[in-house]
C-alpha cells in the first residue's frame, strides 16, 4: 500500500481554492476588458438636406383674403376713483382700449375722475382661494357675562 502524505480533504481544499482563484482572475480580466474599453471614435458626417418649400403668393390676391377684417382691439381694464355731481366718492372698474378713452367715458357719465390706473392681470398671491368662507364667531357682550 502506498503512503500518501496529503490527505483527501487537503487535496479537495486545494482543488477548490485553485478553482476559486482561477474564477476570480477570470472575473477581474472580464471586468477590466468591459469597464476600461472605449467605443471606437467615428467621424461625424455633416448632412444637409435642403428643404423643398414653395410659397404660394397667389393667396394674397384672392377675394377671400381681401375680404378679411382686422380683429377688434382688446379692451384694457382700469380702476378709477371719481366724484359724482352730488360730491359722492365712487370707485370702480371700466374697460376701454386706452386710458384717454376711459376718462372720456367716465366724464360722459357726469363723473369727475380724480384717479385712474391700469389694472394688471392676475392675482397677487396665486395660492389663495377664489372663494373663502369667513365665519364670524359670536361675541358675548359684558352685560351678558355679568348675568
């Protein structure tokens, strides 16, 4: 019978260590190839395709085009403070194409305009609710507390 100096468990252990080392070297080699490689550089091609556009100017000579009307001028909103014939202070809003026309409209109503300015569109705080419910808490007078 032969004398064996390395036990079967030792041989098995060395075998698994060897396979593990080879596997790790394989993984390191693959990862270096994958992560350190760069794509080949390609020269960009400049391509210019000229657009085939034709403009039909005959449309401007057609009857439909000649019958078109301009859109009406949009009215601007103004806030005003005025005094009427009875010396009563009135504040309000009026829409007109210009501030001059707004003053003329107010004066034609018999008002003396003291202050007029253009109202900017939108709200100061867009996060406030449009309609807020305000509840008034009942107050107790001192006379009711004494009873």
